[in-house]
C-alpha cells in the first residue's frame, strides 16, 4: 500500500506500463489439453485424417487463448460432460475464463485504496470544520466538486474557485 502521493503515482505509472495480456497457448499446450480430453472423455471413433481435421478446427477456434484458459476448459469438460466437447462448447467455455488478479490489477487496487483513503480524510476534515482553504486548493478538482455536492464547499464565481462553506452562527439578540 502506498504511503505517500509520490509512491501512489509511481505505483500507478508502473501498473500503467504493464502488459497483462496472456500469451496464446503454444501448439504443444493446445495438443496436450485436447489429448487429455480425448483420453478422458469418449467420442465417436474417427480415423487419422478426421482426427487431424478435428484438431485443426479446435486449433483455429481456441488457438488465441492462453494455456490457463484452455486448462479451465479441460477441467470443466471433465467435470460437466460425458462426451468429448463440441468446438462451440469449448469456445464458449474458454470465453468464460477469468484470470486471477494480475500484479497490475493488484497495484491499481492499492492505488485506488490509497486515493480513496485520502479523499475520505479530506471529507472528514471538512465535516470536522478543521479544513483550511489550502487543503481545499490542494485536492483534485473532482474532489472539490463532490465536496460541493455534499454541501461542504461552495463555488465563488468571481474568484473562480471553491471555498469552504462555514456554518452560519446566529448572533445573540440584543
């Protein structure tokens, strides 16, 4: 968890630079999954040429998916089906696969938690009536707009800025 604004910005920059796309499975990995399914689930008897055509169809439909997605499909097929899956079932199933959170996702979540905490601290200062105008000017514009919507700030058109809305104190009657 970042502890400073600089750390949060650096972590966000690192996360933005990450490429979290999973590489497509190799032909060997795809072959391993299809061979596993063929050995585990019964199918109609086919000759070598038909087997090669079947593999070509599966390879063209599933070849862009990663090894983890193919493993997910194979596990589901073994758990749910009595027969070798159709190409359509295999394609629908790999599309349902959701990879575990990547390091990039985890870093972005930490950044979000950091900024959410800072925002909540800012709102708490406003609620406690301990915020200064410098505190208001230092936060992002979006936070100021939210604080205004919540009744903590007001927009001064002549100054083109948000200022703290102070509670009205009734003067004692004379």
